[in-house]
């Protein structure tokens, strides 16, 4: 039997493509307050998806594969992320960035060349386009911003994120016992209980949290029969095998081969959304193949898909993954955003990003898939710059001068005050 690998991270990449995983929690015209996203018909949803700025979609896909390559270094370990969740949380943060910080974030997030208005409208339309893409698929996106009482935040920054991302903006005393419960409770609710505890504590110097949460639940277009599921061996990268519940289906599905790997498309509902499974040939390294995939090779592989009769065996699986993305995003080029002195003048002149915590979970079974992800960006107040000691505890000289001309009016020395 061929060695079977399931590339769970590939599922989240769908979030960045038209028809990908996303139900908008954002999508109002500028000036519209946060609230329930507008309802559209499936036809309207399709039309909006077709109109989304292709430059944004291409940029998002480049970012997705860029961060995938960085995270796939952990050999032999499961990994699952939502690039869309990461991008939405950081896009909201980007709206407050300026100067070199803004340039670095644009480079790392692939926003370079996209004007702020173009970027925000693109994300708004991307979210809105799938609000009602498929009645058989439940998807939601929620965004929120939390800050300490009395913390003066740029109003233009807040209004932009309310308007385009439908972000809920809440003032919350982070020092109270209920603050942690309130933020974790919001994430728990937004992910339908799939991510119940994202934060363990709130550091005293954190002034703001920017949060995105995504929930997805979709039924397969062609369901697996539970009676066909049976225990079978799954080859591990160590060379050992593990018995797993393997689902079976014989169905006409879209399939493609490229070199030493193959791709299969498993549609949900009316086929507006789908899971893609990339399978290396037996004996080939999954990590090596993933490390070579970029947005262009991904597009080429998808374009080669053709309907064929497929005898599919797929394990039921669950993946839970959590990661602080600061090191990964720094490696992509936005290290300046994580340092005191970063320019987030649209928010406040004294904050930097101290943490980008991401968590994602997924369950795949005979009926379909259920997944959730959350991304929390912590904005921390910069500590005062270290003071240079100047202790006048020994004899000293002094002078009084006219600053306009440089004329010294008085001078002297003090040997004994």
C-alpha cells in the first residue's frame, strides 16, 4: 500500500482563494458599524468572488506558501494553520503602522504594491463573498479589538477596522480578574467552542489585543460510508506504522499528478468550497516537496486537475496546532514591528507587537470537516529607553551661556557644594 500523508496545512490555504474557507464577519461600507454581515444570495456571492482584486488573492497565496515553508521545518509533526486568520489580524494591525514599520509589514505580508484602500476593500470583499456561498457549509469570521480604559487610540485606525473588517471595539480593564475570561470567552464563542482558551494571562504592559477568529463546518459533496471505514496501517516518517481508521470511497473526483506527488480535490456542498490533498509518492519526503511549492507551482498543479475515477482511502484525523509567529514573521522581514520603537503611530506612538499567537484545530470524518482558527496580536507599550547615568557627586564645572550667540555669561567649578 502506498505511503499515505495528509497535508493538513493545505486545507487552510483554501481560505485565500475564491471559494476558500471564509464566512465574513466583515463587509460593511465605510462608516457602517460592526454587526451581522449582510446576507447575499449564492449567485451574488459568486459574482462578488469573481470581482475580487486578483492582486490581493495572488499576494495572499504567496504569503500562505511563504509561511508554510517556514513552519513545515518541524519534521514529523502535524501542522495546521489558517493563513487568512493570520492575515486578517495583521491587516487590522497594519492599518496603524507607519514609516519603516509599515514598509516591513507590507514586504512580509505581501501587501507591497497594494494601496491601503485597495487592501482593505479587497479583504472586505473577500470575506463578504462567501457569507452565503453554500447553504451546506457553515462559515463565520469575527474580528475584535480590545484596549485598556483611558488608552488613547487613533480614532481613524479604529474606524477603518470597524468599517472594513466589522471589528468589534471594546474597552476592557485588563487588570480585572474577568478580563481574561472575557477575551477567551469571545474567542470560544466565535469558534463555536473549538478554541476555548487562547490566552493564559494578560501582561501588565499589553495595551491592546487585535483578534481574528474563523469557524468552518462543511459536509462532503460525496460522503464516505461509515460501513467502509476500517482500521488500516498508516506509514510514519520514522519508518514505523500506526493503525488508523481509514475511510474509503470510489468516486469520480478531480485528480492531478506532478513529478513525485499528486493532488486530489474533495468538494463540499455545491462545490464552492473544497479540500485539496497533496500526496507524495511512496518513499518521497513530504517536507521536501512542501519546501519547493510556491504560489506558481500550486496554481499549475490545480490547473492540471481532471475528473477521474478514484479509489480513495483517507484517514479520519484531528489536528490541533498552536504557535507564536513572531520568529516566523521576523524571518519573513517584519522584525522591526516586534521591537520597541516600531512605528504604530496610527494606534499610539509607544507600542510594538509583542506576540502573534495563532491556534488552529480541525476534525475530518465521514460526513465532512469542522475547523476553527484564531489569531491574537498583542500590542505592548515600549519600555522607556535606558537612562544614561549622570551622577554629579564629585567636583564639576558649569557655565551659563547665551544660546542665541554662544556667548558664555558665567562659568565656574564646584569642588565643594
